[in-house]
């Protein structure tokens, strides 16, 4: 395993300009990810939860160092009940940093009011997609809001601990006969821990695959833990080949959940590895 990893990195270094340099020192500011201008096979984003322990200023600083320009913003950084002035201020801050907000979420929807609030929030932020988790009894009402607003919802799976949507099949089975703007945000780490075959999932649910949360895990089991991309058990080459085959059009948003108090080194390594796989597959 370790030998094949070393071989991969040698190959990836030939295909990616500016591959991450990772001297293991305490100053995280020295870590640099490849530049998105090199044109990765799929656009890379960040899931806002990755920055759960940081304010917006610090999150933007890290994204700039990582050279990632797309964000699914979490209500940690821009609360759903924010005033219009607050929303304008945060969006201006992100625009000034050349960061594109492409979605909001993950947003949990347990009441009709929370569904209303989520769609109103997405409209104010100016995005056309919510990454959300509506309760089963709210799917009819959620579909109604999708039709009214033309805002898509990408339902997020949360692994074997999640009673509603542990894997992508539990999402797809409940939206396959609904409006086409209701789809999936496939969290690949949680899906694998819930027993899903990621390649099959991409192919089977391609018509409703609107977003991806990219991470790695130490085991394809409930007790699998977060890991840097490339250090876990997910076969990223097979995953990216499947995404290429189905002509996936969404973002690949890194959701880094290891060492969340000091995530930048792991984020940089993960992005570098993921871009390296895209370069070798593409």
C-alpha cells in the first residue's frame, strides 16, 4: 500500500504543476495546494463545515492559501436568520477574495418553517442549490418549494448513524419519481461507511447527482474515521473514472473532518492528492 502510494505521487508530480509541498512544520501558512488555473478535470470546492472551528475571515484566508475558489457556505459562517445587510456584507467579503458561493448547506429541515427558511435563505444568498436534509414527511412540501423557486435541493447522506439517509440509495429511492431538481449530495466517506459501492452509486444515480462531498476514511465500516485523501481506503482513481464516464457536471467539494482545529496541512495534502488523481485519470 505505501509503496503504491509513493509510485502514485511520483506519477502525479509529473502531471500537476505546483503540487503541494508538505514540510511537516507547525506553520500551516507554508502549505500550498495546486492552482485551480491548471484546469482540473472537475472543479474543486470546499464544504463549509470544514471550517467549523474558524470564523469567516480565517476561512477565507485558508481558502486563498489552498487556492480553492468555490464554497458551499454553512450557516456557521452565515446564519440562516442573517439580516439582508449581513448577507450582503459576507458575500462582498467573499467576492473580494474571488470566492464563488455555489450552494448553501448542509441545512436540516424538520418543520415546514425550516423548509421555508432554507429556500428564502438560498434566494437571498443568490444560489440555485441547497444541500439539505429534509425529514421524510416534508418531502412533498420541499418538492413544492423547489417548483415555486426553481432552487434545487441536493439531499446529503450522513452514514450509518443517520436514521434518514445513511447512503445514497435511501435518498434516491425517495426522490426518483419527484421533480428532477431534487437530487443527491453524495458524501463519499459516509456512503462507504454505510456499505455503498461508490462507483455503482455514481453510475446508478447519475441523473440526480448534483454535488459531491469528497473525503477519505480509514475503513469501509461504521467505525471508519476521517483521513487525509489518499491515506484511507477509497479508490479515488475508480471514483474519478466513474464521474468522467457519467459526465458529472457538479463540484467536488472537499469536506475535511480530521484535525479540525489545525486542518490546513491535511487539506493541502488532500487537495494535492485529489488533483493528482484527476491528472492521471484525465
